[in-house]
């Protein structure tokens, strides 16, 4: 969740980051409108991080180490 300098047309200025890459995908938290901004443009418009995601835990049934065949 980030806060941008100018509010969206709906009046909200908090956005959720939904895509990372060369372009950053954002979704308005009020109306759900989605936009793409260039990384440089987002850095210019960004005023604050509202909330950062917590680290996701892998599922309990997922084996991270392959079984050993000694």
C-alpha cells in the first residue's frame, strides 16, 4: 500500500501495488481502478508507504529440500 501525491478522481490517494517490473501496477483502494506507472514516475509521485506486506510462509505440505537417495 502506497500513498501518492495527487488523489485519484474518486478522491482516494492510497493504492495497492499489484505488479512489479519495469512498470508498476497499482489498484485504487476506493474504486478498484487499475493503472500502470513507469517505475521512475511512481518514485516521483510517491509520498509514503502506508503498509508493507508481511513475509509469506510456504505451505506446510511443500517440501523445500528434495529427498536424498543415498
